[in-house]
């Protein structure tokens, strides 16, 4: 099978490429970014990296026409972008997604759209079932642009599905693991990772009682593959994650412990990190029933195991 992964140069996409290549498939990546996360694949005859954009229609159409399955993971992700460049978030995540869906429809190729737990916003009623409400704030608050951009992408997916396109949506919950991001940037795990490896204080925002369900990349990839190649997935949306909830303070303590670091914990205000236009989500927990019953995957890697592997990788990698 030939698999196209837009955004395949990123964290989830690069691991997905590894998994499809390991199965013997051909993988085509379309990505504007760095080749760093896939450099270990260079030389593999079944791996093809096209460094271009989903806004280059000619290139995109050529790839979609040639592949059997399309994973659309290209997106602008990361809190710093939601508050720093909302235009780009909306443009890539909404208009870029339309390009992919339009061409997949033209060539009748199945699409898996990578969405996010952010679509639920700050709905206080956890765990979140796939059909639960989106609870988001005012459009005057930039941080909601990411949640909204992905929700619009999902609506487009359902619209195209009604017209006959096979499409599946995956909503990711705080996925982490090797190659997540550069140290000190991006998400909490890489921010804490830089601090823990240098024995510096870990910057816990607020009281650290906010929770996340940290999902190890291997579990995420098994579910993501099943969304593309399993049966009964067309027209469906799946939470992809563990339902084991961890407070940010617990995460900080666990990382210090596993890394045998001399780091301490420093409580900081949200404004000092993200400015005033940010609003944190107090709890984020998936209902994983659909993932387990239809995709047949349980995210069962424990936080300690996943963190150990991740810490080991960041220690040895020059990333
Ligand atoms: N956070 C923190 N210290 C930091 C960065 C983030 O305590 O230096 C917290 C943040 O307030 C949030 C959680 O970690 O509650 C997860 O943040 P992340 O940016 O990884 O993504 P999110 O899950 O909010 O999308």
C-alpha cells in the first residue's frame, strides 16, 4: 500500500511513517518543515520525503492521486502559535485541510484527519465522549483559534463523508515520546525535559493541579494505524489517548524521580509564561470506549514506562 502523510515530518507523522514502513508499505511525506525527525529513514527505498506545502496544489494532487490512503496531519500546533500567530493557525488548519479533502474527494482516497482533544475546549464534564459538547471561549481570546480551526476541519470531514468520502477523525490527547520536540520548546514534556536534564527547577504553572492524560506515542500509533486500515472506521471520530489522569505537579515529580535529577519545583503564574490572552484547561480526560472497541487498541503504556523511554532517548539524542 502507498500511504501519504501530510505533516509526516512532525512528531506523530514521523512515528507513523516508521510503522507503515515496518509493515512493508511505501510512505510519502509532504511537509514544509525540517527532515530531522525522519533523517533515520533516508536511504530507505520505500520512503519518500517531499519538502513542500499542502498549498502547492499540483504537488498535493500528484501525491494524493498516487497513494491509497491519506493521513492529513499537517497543521500549525503549539500554544505559542495559538497566541502568537492566529492567522497562520486558521489558514493552514482550515484552508489547507480543505485542499486535502477536496483532492481526496476528487480521487476518492480515504482520509484520516488528525484532530485534537482541544476541540472539547474546557468542557468541565470529564471524561469526554466523542459526541460531547465543545465548550470554548470568546473569539476575542486567540487561544481558542486552534480548537476552532480543528473543529472546522472536522465539520469539513463530516461534510465530505456525507458526499461519499471515506474519512476518519482522530483526536489526540497529550501524546509524548521520543522526537516530541526540541528541548525547552513546545509542550510540557519537552519543557520539563530540558529543565530536568539540566537539574534546573521545573516551572509548574499555577498550583499544578490541572490534569492531562499523557499518551505514549506507540499506543497512539497503533490506534492511528487502525483508524486508517481497520474496518468500521469510516465517518467515525475517535479519542486517541489513555484515560489515566495525571496532575502537572505529579508529572513534574515523576520526571524528577525517573531522571534522578536534582531539580526542584518552581511555581509560576500563567501570565508570566503565556501572557494574558491564554486560558488553561483544568482537566482533559478522554472516554476511550470507542478506541478500545472499534479500533481494538488500549493505551496501556504506563506513565513511568513511557517517561523512562522518553528520558533515555532525550539523554542520548542530539535533538
Ligand atoms: N505547563 C506548566 N509549565 C510549563 C508549561 C506548561 O505547568 O512550563 C502546563 C500548562 O499550564 C498546561 C499543561 O502544562 O496545564 C500542559 O501544557 P501543554 O502546553 O503541554 O499543552 P496542553 O495540554 O495545554 O495543550
